[in-house]
């Protein structure tokens, strides 16, 4: 084809004979027909910038598309974050085990605070080995009852330590509940983020397939380069690899979600539609409350459990010091002797006695006191570590939330609309050879990355809120 045919007619009209005009008028419609048949309706829609889905600058949020056909196990009714939390609280076996442990620990204080059970003894006393047993006036049938009485203060400290341990177990059960709520919310928003990523991948795959078709058509008619076709195919292959990675992450997160909710492998997992995932802003009052709560841990049950464990360790250390003091044992015996002997009646006898234990092996008490002292130090360090860890987790979650909110605002107000306008404009310009294929491809990939970053920031903001609520001991903010 002679390239001079495409020059402006006004500049060449006085150089062209009539037969050349006829040839040009015949070739131009033929090329238009080839392009229309080769590209198809999809390219016809992309040919006009206003018809491209990405060209809506007034919409800061990436356009909603129907879920991809390959999305796993889509069902009409899916889990919302709230319904997922409710099901997890009802069915999670780990939480149920924590609650049972707390209820069992609550039964211990009454047991350890009680005296030991009394002893009852029955027996024959002073039975001779020879002769008639009934002929000895000292032979008796005896019943004896004895009771061990701990030294004052021992049972009080023992039951006090048990009550503190029971309280710690209950706080740990509350902590497990809040941790489960946090994990479910984080997992739900992680699934939401991955699903939006898959939708974005499928949408961009379709656009890349159209670009491959357009580049192939232009190459066939001599207006494009083969490297453009290969570049588009390579980018499409990369997008397919990205889809495989996202699907793998989705499957792994789905396994974690099933574990948290105690779902069977056959139970479908799908999220309820969420068109506009709003990020709740923190008011100045909430910011100040967080600043006040984070250093002390707020109402975090894990920190309260560490305080109760320290209290139990202090009671046990005091109890170990009391081990040097003896316990008291009292007893009462009643004995009946044989019948009358030598015409004299044999009255029954009774006995009362008191006994104490002697701490002759004092090394045991010393070792126990030393052990309880180390346990108290361990609980003190554990409390300090829990406080520091909770504060650090809360501050990191707050920082992540603030950053994610800023990223969402930046993308929704500026980057996404600008990228959509740029891609729409470059699609139209590429058709008239005003933009090369490499820049168009870069713009398309950049828009894909921008949309991914937007949805990632949305998911991370909600995940940070869940972690922040757990850090100060609340179910939600």
C-alpha cells in the first residue's frame, strides 16, 4: 500500500489523476470494513473514550463489576462480618474450651479453702496374743475421730490464690473471646480484599485480551508492530499468574476462616455483597480515649489476667512462709472394754489428744519459699511484658489505620479518577496512532495496580480497627 494515500488530500489534489482518486476511495472503505470485522463489538465500545468503564472521573471508587465466573463457591447469601463473628462465638471449640476451663477453675477456691476431711478409726486395742482376749481388762474396742486444723492464715491464702487464679482464667476466656472476634474480622476483610483483587484481575484480563486482539489486527494490516502483540500477550500471561496467586491466597484464607467459624470442608464460604465499604472515622474524643487507654491497656482482659496471676503468686509466696508453722491435729477416742470381771463392771474409757507436725526437714520449706519468690518475679515481668506488648500492638494498629485512611482518601479523591481518565484517553489516542502501545500498556497496568492498592488499603483499615479494638479490650470501635 502506498503510504502517501494517507496524506491530507488538500495538499495533494493537484498531483493526483482521477484514476488514483478512484483507487483511494475503494481502499479506504475496505480497510474500515476489515478493522470492524477483525476487532468486533468489544473494540467498537472501546473506540470511544466515554464508553470505556474506566473513564468515570466523578466516581472515586473503582467501578463495581459482577463477581468473576471462576470465583469459588459463590452462594446467594454470604457472611457479613457481624454474622461471621456471631457464628464463631457460638461454634468455636477453642473458645468453648476456655470457658469450660474458667468454670472449672471457679470451683477450686472452695475446695482448697476447706479443712481436710476428718479421720475415723475403728479397732481392737490391747488384744493379748495368748489366752482369752476377753479376760484382759485392757482389751477394748475403740472408735476414734481426728481432725487436722491448718495453722491460721494458711487456708485463707490458699483459697485467695485459687480465687485469683480462677479470676485470671475467666479473664483469659474473655481475652480469647475478643481475640476470636478480632481474628474473624481480620479474616473476613482479608477475604473481601482478595475477592476484590480477583474481580480486578478478571476485568483487566478482559481488557488485555481486547488489546491483544487490537494489536494483532493492526499488525495484520501493516499499522502495528509484532512486538506490540507479543507485549500484550506477555502482560496477559503475567495477569494469569497473578490470578493464580490470588486464588491460592483466597483458598488459604478460606481455610483459616472455616477454622475460626468451625465450618465443615463441604460448607460453602462466600461473603455478603458490600457495595460501599465505609471506613468509620475516629472522632477527636475517640482519639483522646485511645491515647489514654493504650498506655494502661484499657480494659484488655489479658492484662487483667496478668494482674490476677501476680496476686495469686503473692498469696502463694506468703503461704510458703507459713509452711514453717505447724498444723494442729486433735482427736477424740471412745473405747468399750469387755464385760464384768471378778464381779466388777468394766466402764468404757475415752481419750482426747492433740498433735502438731514438726518441720524437721526445713530444706523443703526453704526450697518452696524460694520457688514461690521466683514465681512472683516471673508474674511481675509477665505483667510488664503484657502491658508493653498491648501498648505496642495498639499503637501499631492505630498507625496502620491512619495510614490506610490517608491512602484511601488519596486514591479515591485523586489517583483513581486521574488514572481512569488517562487510560480512557490513551485508548482513544492509540486508535489514531497518537500514543504508542508501550505507553498504553503501562497506563493499563498502572491503573490495575492503583485499584489493587485502593482495595488493599480499604481492607487494611478495617483490619487495623479490629486489632485496635482488641488492644484496648473492646469488641469494636
